[in-house]
């Protein structure tokens, strides 16, 4: 199964293989909403996080990443963890399947987190 990069609410990052959509849903804590990070990666967030009776914590780092890479509005926020996966097959073509998070996307996310969220991180990276 694809290797995902998870951006936690405390700013920490985790690389984890996720077996299927049920595992991605479990990782984000709810129904999946896709935020495309260009052509080669997608970030999944909890679609209903903002309307839950007890919303998950604000994810400062993921909000910053979504603003810079997915173009969400400046007044929008991301709540809860985020799962990032690749969208392109090994041949560079879109095939409708999820793939390992591309190394350059993982490196870019790690750089942005270090640059903008290091002072916020409570967990490891």
C-alpha cells in the first residue's frame, strides 16, 4: 500500500503505509476531503471537522501548508491530522489511484514545516 506523510496537529510528521481508504479515513478522523497539492500529491483532511460537536484541534502547520500549496483562503483553517499521498503512477501519469508520497513533495513539506512550524512543534519529526 502507499506510503503516506501525516501532518499531526502538534506539527510532527509521520511516514506510514496506509492499507486502504478506511485507513486514510481513520488517520484523518472522518470523511475524506481532498486538497490537491499541484498535480503530483493530494492532502486528505476530515471533511466534517469544523461541524463536529467536539472538533479536532487546530492544525497550524497543515493550515499553512494548505494555504501555500493548495490555495485555501486566508480565513480558512485545517483541523485535525492531514494525510498526504501521491497521485501519479511510476510512469508519471495519473491513473486514479493513490501512490507513495513523492520524495520531492515529502522534502518540500518537511522544509516548510521546519521553516514555519518549528517553534510550534511539540512532537518529533
